[in-house]
C-alpha cells in the first residue's frame, strides 16, 4: 500500500500512583511505597526496553466533603529521591518526574534535574506541571498566591529560566587538570541573569552541564494554551487522546503548531496514557477488563465521583439505583479538593443533564454510568490483539507511542513485557536492544535550541 | 535561661550520648576532600566528582570501615572563598550535585551506613524536604538523616529573589528551627498504621490516623498532612552545627532541634565549654531525646606524623590562602586516637572527621584509625543495627506525637 517506513513505537510505564485505577484490594497488589516495588517496576520496564518510567505528583492529600479522601491509594514518595535511587538499580531506562513549577523555585528545580541527569548518566526528564490551587498552596511558604490566569505564563517563564540555568555551563569548562592546577577553564561558568515578570534572579548556577545538556521536557495539558506551551518548548507531550480519531486530530493539531516555533514535527513526541488488560482470548480479556472496572469503581467510589458534579452530599443514594433527580449545587465552592478532574465540569447542570440522558438511554445505574464515563483508552485483548492495536494507532499517526498505566503495583507490567513486547519486536516496530544510553537517544531527540555561546570562544 | 547546674557528669550507662558509651564515627564528604587543593593529589579523580560512581566508591569505603554515617556537603551557590560572591578562582573544585539526590543514588548500593545529606533551610520548602528525607529513609530502609544549615549570603538570596535582603543571623536560625519542627511534624502526620487496606469497607487508609500539622510560624505556615507515610525510622536523624562563633541562635538550634550537634572548637577546653552550654540549654527545655555531640576535625593521616604535616604544608602551598572551618589534625592514626579519647572525655559521644584528601585520608580513617580504635575497644567490629537511629543508640522508632493524647513535653 505505502512505501512509508514503519514508525518506531515509544513505550513508557507510569508507576500507578494515587487514584482509583489501582486495584489495591487485589491479592497481587503490593506496596506502593516500598522501594522494592519501584525497583521491580523499573526493572520490568527496562527488561522490556521501554523508553522511560513516569511518576506523577500530588502535593496535598485529596479531600471530599471536608475530610481526607480514603477510598483510593493514598501516599507517594518524593519524585526526585525515588528517581535518583532508581538510577542505581537500572542502567538505561529514562526517569521522568512530574514537578510542579508553582511551588518551587527555578534554581532549586534546575539543580535537582541537572543532578539527576548526572547521577543517571543522562536519563532525566521533567514533566512540567502547574497549579494555581490555594488548597495545595497551604503546604508551602508562598501559599496559594498564584492568580489562575498566570498559570501558564509562570510555567513558561519557569521553564525558560531553568533552561537559562542549564545552559549557563556549556560543557567545556571543566579541565580538572591537576598538573597545571586548572579545575575550570572558564571562571564565568554558571553565570546567569534573568529578569522577567515572575522571576528576577542572577548569580551562578552550581551544577556543571549534565550528560543530556537539559533534561527531556514533558508537558501535559489539553487546552489550547497547554498545546501551545508544549509546542513551544516540550520534547514530549503526555497526551489524553488515545483513540484513532481523537488521537489523529490531536496529533496533527499539535504537530502543526511546531512550525511557528521553528521546530520540526519529529521534535515533539506525542505519548498518550493508556491502560491495558490481557487475556488468553479476546473474550477473556474483555471479561477481565469488566471485572477490573468493577473493582476500580466501587459503589462508594461511584457516589463520591458523582458528588464532583453534583457538588453535594449524595451518600444516601444507592449506587445501583438511578441518578439523583435533584440538580447539582452550583457555586464557587467544590466538594472535592485536590482533584484536577473536578475542574473539567465547568457546567455541572449541563453535565448532569447529559448523564441523565445517557443513563436513561442505556439503562445505567449510578455505578455503571461512572464506569462508562470514566473509561480511558484501554488496550484489551490477547497479546496479539493489543500489539496490533498499538502498532496500528502509531502507524496511523494517532500517537508516537504510549505511556502504559497498569492497574497493579508493582507487577502489573510483567505480563505486558513478557507477551506484548516480543510481538512488537517481531513486527519490527520496537527496539530489541537500547541503541543509545540517554533518554534523548531513546526518543531520538536532540537538545533543542541550545546557544553554545562559549563553545566557540 | 536556666539556673540548673550541669548534671551530666554521671551519665547512665544506657545513655548513648554519654562519654562512656561506644564511640561514634562519621566522615564529612565534599568534592575531593576538605583541603582546597585535594583534587590535585594522586588518586583524587577530580573529573569524576560529578559522577555517581565517585560517591558510591567513597561511601563504600566508609561503610567498609563500619562508620556510623557520612554527611554530604551541599549549598545553593558556587563554592567560594569569599562571602561577597563567587571568587572567580579556576584552581579549585567548583560545582556540586544535589546532596539529597546523591544520597538517594547511593542508598541502594549500601546496607548499613547512615546517609546524611545537607540542606539549606533558608531557601527550601519544609514540605519538600520532609518528603525527600522520608523517601530517603524508605529507599535506604531506615538509614536517612538530614543536616540542616542556614545561609545569609546576599548573593545566594539573589538566586531565589524571595526576599529583598537576607534575614539576620538570629532570624535565620529561628527559621531553621521552625523548618525542623515542620519536617518532623510532617513525618509524624501519618500514624504508623494509617494504611489499612480494608477491603470490606473499601477504605485504603484510616483517615483518623492522618493529621494536619497546622504549623504557624513567623516566616511560613504549613497545613499538612504529608503525602508520604511515616518513614521507617519514624524520625530520621537531624544534625546541625553548633558553632559558638555563629552566636546563641546557632547554639539553640543544636540544643533544641537536633539529634546530633557538631561542636566546632579549637581545643579540649573549648569543647568542654561548648558541650556544657548546649547540654544546659537542652535540659532547660524539658525532657527530650538524647542529643549526640560530635567533635569536628579535618584530618591528614600518615603512618609517619611529620609526613602528614609535610603533606598538609605542600597542599597549603598549592592552594594559597584559605581557612578551615573546623580544627585541623595532622599526625598518625594512633595520635588521632589519643586526641579523640581526650576530647571524648570532655563530653563528646562521637566525631565527624573530614578527610583532608578523600583519596588518601578516607582510607587512612577506615584502615588506620578504625583498627586502632578497635584495638583499644572503643569502636564496633561489626554493624550492630540496620538503621541509623539504631547505630546511634537512639530509640529505633520513636512514638508518634499524634498517636497518643497530648501531654507535656512534646515540644520537639
């Protein structure tokens, strides 16, 4: 049909963190805190030759109805510390950490990522996220000071400031020549000065240029602003759209935006998150998937989720019964705090109306409705079916690869590594060995727009 | 502050911080060593100080010597011999990796030795530091600590731009004390058995065992609880420097907020005075956990004493003028052992030694000094505990302040 060469798929693994996708009640579920869990998960990803491991972040425990939310997995370790420790038990796997630019300062974050890149010999990546959330801000010195509209402007400036710090060493300063006593060739190493709307800082950055120059930059976010932010400076985008049509639309839209920043389409990888359920037959896999969804969305979970839209106590409703006939409480206060998903319901009355119609049309209970509306892209089937689906989506430009989120900690990735990965390798669309040593090598991306100012002199 | 006499001269034998308890030994690591010219010495591997392998090798050597812990220096500025800004020198090691990340990178490669990275409380978020050190405790299975330091350098402040001018010295230490209070409260904000995984009720945690810390201080407030369960040691070890030269506030930070204080002094008399002052302040504050006070020495060790002195002089000539923060010792391991015995009698329970040259003086500590102390029956011959608190003789898992009804004396 086409002579177009096969695209190589990028695969990554998201350590299942705080949410209701983790089936913590499964007898095979282990600790989400113990370092052995992280080691097992990372080594599985590396054995499967994945590009990287991905960690999410949350800086305040979620609350609902004024109390700490207790139905989901709660508690996660510090991103930088876990990734640095994982660098000791892996050799090639990329290490991607989500770090919030709102509750940190550029100098400290830049030196943590530069240090991680040194300590992992070039495997560090940063998923830049932002927050304006005063609730989370209560855990920090600055508090929740950030006006909502400054969210992306601060993030953009945070990232560009961090890049100035990364680039303040060009990589040729260190001579370490004991005979002549020359440790630094250039006394200006690390000098920076940034004056902007959010940061006005100057001085000397104190981590020499790291193996990747700059960590790989990830960005998540689906809004127009989020897409623009990613197009302007990210190396990869942690996407949301993993079905063929939505994926293709998102893919072409984001890749198109690159040109206005002087970038080519291959400089930004689009990697949506996706789950998977395997079985010996497609039918068995679908049965497994159904059962997993029932475990992920208990009756209580369904009610609390519905409360995000209704914004009122629905604890007296039967999850196996129909949706409430009362209307959502509309107001500034939200019943659930610390959840990004809550903000998507901008018009709760309209959402409630839609859901009632959907439930009526398909005769769904509250729990069934929540299961249906919270489904994310899932690869379901035999290993062969799943390999075919993944490959097909990538070859049709719905994505450059996927960030897989297993529902079990820490062994949920094992079966994928053992059964699906070999089939992708057979198809010639996924590596059998790492070709390079750094995450940039794995992703096939170079350091963007580096001004090698001092290199010439 | 307190009129109570110094009563600590008759310590109970079970007090791990008494001068008759087993001796504790740590090394402080930074760059190629404590001497500015250390990087030019044979075996120094100066090109490797930004690699994990370099630090892994150094900490493995310390662990082979059965040391209690290593501390890793850090700072949020380029090293400088000047307090006004970077000194522009190109003949000294410049640049440094984040100490918490370096400690985490080493943790899976070691089994017994404690890992105490330095953090600067002046510019960091206590929430972040608390979870980072708790995580270091998880990845090292109970071997984490944190060394807190302050910075009043205006050129460091300009890396952050938070304040128009640095805080005053006393305020810096007060803020550090608040920082330590917050990180400890956050460690305690999950009771040990908060994670219940109760399938029957669908509850993953018992939220009644999670606690808001509601800290309100002069410079910041923090709500809590932490986002990570209580670390294996309950409370990782906190250390600080109690240099009298830094004033009363520095003394108070050690006396009231630390598990280990490093005493900087020029001679045994100064050590005794500093120990007495810190212990008085600790006791005046009411019941508290035992406080270790460690002596600090930069050491140059050779089998022949004059050779050590000559080596130091040769290095001095290479480096040009510099001042060491701590007392400098040159001599043989046996002479150093004599000095440690004398200092210990002045009220110290251990020592943090800074190798003048890591490549030379770190193995001299582990293979020269340690066997000498073992021969004298003063130092362990095998690791007797798996956690840092255990090695230091501290309560291996202190009670959680939120788990019991409030009572007097829960101040620290």
